[in-house]
């Protein structure tokens, strides 16, 4: 265990002590076990396959602190500017802490939604609705730290057969106040059999210089025949660190349709773990990452076909510019008994600069013999003919590049159901790419 | 308007143009004809600023400016337009967004105000109707999945919206059936005006049945070997290019 890890271990222990056992025995035990796990694991290192291209040194040098915060403040007017389409429920979090006064009405028949902090304070295990049931106490150091020092998040449950039409939004806004600190967030989402919902997660930084570490875990269980649309947009500052493990448990006939945009962060790492628990389930995921000067964007997939007749499709695109770096690591595992599986995995990268770098590794491990599987990767540049075409119509090189890059991204952006988010993300992509030019 | 003097150019060391001379004045329509490989498309590309060509000799002046010194987009700003033989497909780039950004880029470069959304929509609908381009295609990605005819109609639509001073049509007739050819030609004819010049590059005479040229030039081995009026095109149709090439060689 290195010096840095021991500092974190110390901080985690102090954090748990500061809670003074007010959360109930079960959770306290989990926190302690996770601290122990972290002590054993330490921080991930390049010797581990899924961390091979990702150095955590940059993060550790930031010297982020785990502190026991319970309050944050932001004016209502500031939040207003981030609100898009009408929602079924919205939880607003400022610096990782739930703000009931800024959040909307959350009452709706068949929908139970509240903050993780409130659920933890209730002291009953049932209020947590199975937190940790998909992730365990943590399969890498950061995940263990998350469990050890859980601060807040969302706990959402949709009852059997209930369809929540409008989005359920989790809006995270980081203020300057979060700088230098770690935010440990966890979401637990349960859709009971036949339920359907549309979950939106947004992560924003108010200040472009904000430097903090957002360490998240999201556990989603879809019961038989349930259906979830999941839209994630990470637009944090270029100095923020964003780490998220999404765990999906998809029961028979259930359908998961996710889209993830990772635009910000000095380092941003998103991992999707999907596991099928019954036949005829379906998992679709679209992803977009941007990586510019000083950014490392990591995208990992781990899809486990352990039962027959399931389908998975992942399409992840990246735009790299400046000295941006990206890692794509997609693993689809089709087990021996998972006959008639369909799995398709694509990763395409657009390199706008000679200094940009991508390490891409799509992998299919197929042990069943009657399956339809494919994978593909491309790493390319903008087409000269297309650039000439646009310039011959009066657009300068930068405009032409921007328009073509947006064109490249549009397949993914268009898979956001929210029109507000689609428009907003297009603007945000352009803004981030233009910012690059001025540097 | 356009003055080409002894233009010589090569691609990868291979000479393609061997001393082109051409004067184009406002209001004129020039047809450039010639067999495959004679340098017609190269000439069109060099005028619009495409990379990959080396100009070894000669000059091109456009309204007194050295055209070859200008970037591709600067040529567009000063009114040069190339309707491409093979319009590029741009997946994910919305056709209307592209048109509007192009118009505004040109307006901005000329110090004019950007076009407002309402006027733009009105104009684009009107023009699309004129070239018989399905309005649905305006909302789709530029040329992506368009038929050959739709791509060419889209080129003419762009030309109409951007209102160039010098429009160069590179084999716009290729791949068109007779109805599409007529629509495209009608669109081009609508743009004919005393202050605008057109250069129509074509392999076949048939486009010239619909776009009547003031001058016809025959290009062979990178040189203009014969210039004449519109009757020259008819003579070529009858006798073929060999007739002139033999004459030129003699």
C-alpha cells in the first residue's frame, strides 16, 4: 500500500467514525468491509488489464480530500438555466449533496424516489433497496472507496407494471466549493417487472477551473420485461475527474437502452457492466467521448451473455483533438450456454490532431457455437474531399472541421431522446472544440 | 471577369494542362468540351482551389485578383462556385444547416448581415421547388443516400442559394436521365444574368441543348484546340472528337 492509499484509508476510517453509527448496523459493516477491501486493493495500477492504458498518478497527485460535508448552497436562478424539458421527478445535487429546495415535485404513483443520504439515515437496510447488490463492496480500489465513504445519491424504484413517461432527472452541479474534494455518489435504480422509465443523469461544473473528483457507482436492476431509457451526459470542467461504474442487471425480456456522452474531465472513465439474468433480454448502448488537450477519456464495457437468446449492441464514437487521449476497452463475453446470442460492438475514432492518441481494444470472447456476433473498430481522419466540398461553399477550415465532426457525432447525439439534450450537447461539443483552438 | 493565361498544371508529376488560354466576361456562358482525360475536370478543380495540383506556369485572374493565391473558401466568398461531378456525401451533416452556414459564411466574409431563419426557409423552399428536390431531402444529411439525380439537383440548389458570380459546372449532366437533365438545366438557366458567368464542363453535347452556350471550347491533351460558337458543339456531336484531334495533330 503506497503513501497515498494510506492517506485515503485514514480518511475513510475517519469518515466512518464521524457518522457515529447512526446509519444502522448493516451499512456500517459494509463501509468497514469496503475500507478493508480498499486497504487490500490499493489504487489500480497498470499491471491490471483493464487499467493498462490508464494511469491514476495524475489523479493521486491532486491530493483530493475526503471530507464529511452535509451542506452546499446554490441559488435557484442558477439552477434554472440547466432545466430542460418537463420531468416526472428531478433531484438536484449541489456538490454532491441533495437539495430538496431546488428539486422538483417527486410524488407520483408507482414511483419512489429520494436521496441516498435520507435512505442511509433511515437506518433500515430495506430503504437502500439493495445498494451494493450488483457492485459488491468494490472490485477495484475506487469502487471500494465509494462504498466505504458513500455520501449521497439517488434511490429510485418503479413499481411493477408502472410506466413513468416523463424523464426522471438527476442533475449534478459542482460549484467552486467542491474544489480539492472527492464526491462519493451512488445511485440505486430498481425497475420492477414490466415497469418502464427514462432516467437522465447530468454532471455539470459551474466553474471551468473546478478541480474535484467525482467517484460514482450506479446500480440498475431491470426486472422481467422492464424497460429503461438511460441518458447520461457528463459535461464537467476540464480539470475535474469523473469515474463511474454502471452495473446493469437485466432480467428476461427486459430492455436497456443507454446513451452516454463524456465531454469533460481531465480524466473521465466510464465502465458499463451488463449482465443478463433471463432470456430475450436486450442491451443497447451508444457512447460518445471527446478528448482534447490535457484530457484522458476512458470507456470500458463488460457485457456478460450468460443466458441464451439475449441481444447486445454497443456503438461508441470518439472525437480526439489537441493532445487528447482516449482508451476504449470493450469486452463481450458469450458463455457456453448462451446460445442464439447476438452481440455487436463498434468503436469509431475521429482523430483531428496528430498529437492525439487512442488505444482501442474491442474483444469478443465466444464460447457458444450458435451465435451472431460482430465487432469493428476504426481510427480515421476527416475526409479531404469532404473538407474541400465544405470550403468550396465558403466555410473556413475550422468551420468545416466543426461541421464534419458534429456530423460524425450526430449518430450518437441523435440517440438522446431528449431534444433539449441533443441541442445542448451539439452546442457543448462545438464550444469545447472551439475552446481548444484558442489554447 | 476571368482571365486564364497559359495555365499549365500537373498531378504527381504528370502534365495535365499544357497552356490554357481563356477569357470569360460577365453574362457569358462558356462550354468546355473534350474527350476523357483531356483535362476538363482538372481545370474546374484548379479554378475552385482543390489541393493536389501543381501549377507550373501561367496565371488566372478573377476580377483583377490572382485567383490562384486565394484559399478555396476565399474563392467562394468572392463568388466562385463549383458544382461537382461527384458531390460528396456528408453523413450526419444536415443539408439545411450546411446551406445556411455556407450562405452566412459568404455573407459574413462580404460584410453582410446573416440571413434570418424565416427568410432562409422561404428561399430554400422556393429554390428546392424550382429544381424539383424533395423537401424531405433538405432535412436529411447532405447527399447521404441521395440518388445521382438528387445529388445534382442538390448542387444546383446550393448554386441558386449562394448566387455565385462565376459558376463552374463540372459534368453536371453525367448520370442524369433526360427529365433530371432538363430540370437541372432549367435551374441553371434561371441563374443566367448579365453580371454572372457560367463555365459548363461536359463530355456530351446534349446538356447544351438545354443550356445554350455563347462559346464552345474543345480541350484535348490539356490545350484548347478549337473555340467557336454553339454550332461547334453540334459539329462535334456529328463528327466526334477525333476529327479535331487529327486536325490539331496535323
